[in-house]
C-alpha cells in the first residue's frame, strides 16, 4: 500500500498536481463527463475555470455557492474538502488538466 501511494505521489509531482483545500477561494463542482462537456460548450466564453479528470469535469465556482447545488450526480467540494489542481500549463492528458485556463486564484495556491 505504501509503495502504491509513493508511486502516485511521484506521478502527481511529474504532472504538477497539488492537493489544494477547497472552500477558501473557490468551491469545486464535479459533474459527469457528458454533462461537463455540454456545460462547457453551452457557456462558451462565459465559462470559468474547468479541470478535466477521470471521473468528469471540475468547475471552480465562488466559495459557498456550491451549497446551493442539489443536482443528482453532482458532487460539491467546499470547506474541509481537497482537490487536485494541475499546473497552469497542463492543458492536455494524461491526468487532470485544464479545459479552461485558471482565472481564479487556484494557481496562486499551487505555485
């Protein structure tokens, strides 16, 4: 188990991933892949920060507003939760990557 965790930690470091606390400067909302793709397309240039990872899309939103979301299949990460944030220049797979560049202060937290 320890070796697996160490390999995961090394892989995360290579991809520039950082574990960052949610609920301070932003909340993160995870939506399934299909809905995430549709939402990014529908919002177009009005879309804020979005991270793509294995289970879906993470939208970074104003802190505290995630509490208002009660949609099935949507997970909100607010206070006391953490999210893997990719490096600012990581915009393609493998691993979590930015679909929309970071406009929030998420990058300040990982640099």
